[in-house]
C-alpha cells in the first residue's frame, strides 16, 4: 500500500479543496471548503459556470449575499455527489464576533441544503473559534446543526469547543509552524522542529490527548499542513484534512506509516483539566501570542477573500 492507503487505516482522510474534480482521484471520506478555496476554484474555467448560474438565478431578487450563499451550497452539493460523508461550509468570517448573526447564517445555509434534498447530517457548518463563535456552535448543536470549529490554535479554544458540544474541530498545524518559524527567524532549526517536535504537531497531539483523556466526543481534524511529515506525525488523529498536492505526494510515496496518536496512549498520560469559561478562555487566549495573532489574521484573510468573491459577483451582475 502507498502512504495514503496506509494512513486511511488509522485516520479518516478529508479533501481540503474546492476543486471537486481532484477529489475523485483520492476517494476522501469528507471534504472541507473555505472562502479562499472557493475563490480559487471559481477562477478556473471549469467552475466559472457555478458562479455565473448563482449570479444569474439569485442576484436580482436578493443581491450579492444571496448569491454568495447559493454559491457555497452549489459547491457543497457538487462535493457531496463525490464524497460519501460530509462537506464543511463556512459562515462568513465577518460574523466571527456576532453569536446571533452566526446562528442565523448557519440556519439559513442548512435550510438551503435541505431545499436541495441534502440532510443536515451531511453538512458541517464551519465557524471561527472565537468565544462568540463557540457560543453559536452550542446553540446550533442543540438544534442538530453540526459544527466544524475552524481557526483553532490553542488548547483553551479546543476545550471550550468540546464543552459546547461541537461536532468537530480543525486545529491549524501549518499556521502554527509558520508563526514559530517567523518568530525564530535565522535561529530556526528545521531539523530540531520536524516530525513529532513540530510545534503544530505538538499542539494537535496535546488537544487529541486531552479529548481522549476526559472523554470528549468532539472529533479532532488536523488541518493546514505544510508537508507530508506533519501529516504522518499525526496518523491516528480522528480526521486529517489534506490539500490535493499533499494527497498526491502521499499517494506516490511508499513510506511506512505508523499510528502516532491513540486513545489508549492518551488515557495513560498525566493530563490536568483546564478551565474554559468565558473569563478563563479570554485570559488564556490573550496570554498565547501565537493563537491570538493567528486567529485574528485568519479571520482577516477569510474576510478579505469573501470580499473578493463579492466583487466577482457584482461584476458579473453588471
């Protein structure tokens, strides 16, 4: 078996792309999208018709926001025709600090899926892991709307998400590595910070072990990888969402893949509980410069790409 086939023995593999043609090559269980991936996809000729149809059918009646929602659903439905599991669809990042607006948008997106005959069980609503976003997830989960908590960089975010009953979290491995490399500058030692010692890998392992130690059912899905080494160091995580180029590298590799994470190993660890009420959450996040900076940056980047998508819609609508 190649490395990708071996990995699938330990971990559910998810395609991290808006390019659903590429998904067919690697048979992932689930797929994730975000505004940046959708923006990249609609600029390819083969996906342009989805943008044009959403604009043509919905702009006149309800404007740009309606087109954006319909475009997300169109991509999601195309993806669900390929993957047997779930698709993640993201709430506008500009709502990251508004609990009620996030809840309203999530309900609306689910209703659009249901109008197309897609059961809510096959959809994960992606929400930024701010305090407000986590409270929105708590409300939505009680309504049977499953949430994928994204832009997650710290243990306290993960604990708060689990206590809110979120279905899944997406800790960002590569962006954590990026931050530490930038901080170290010329002093960065790539060899010393590879594999199990990669700061992004260590973060996800800490979260995974915490969840398994204390019996949380929230799924852990490592995301945002910079290389296959990070992926293989997290073999055994509940899920891993992987970009097409890295899926291709894994499929072409004959490297031996070993399970690195397990519930049994976590149970044996000496792990202390942490508080994740609002005051504790805000303080611990504030004290973590990496998590604070990467969360804010991630929201800004996703919001900027949403604006670019809106401009494409406005240009098409004339």
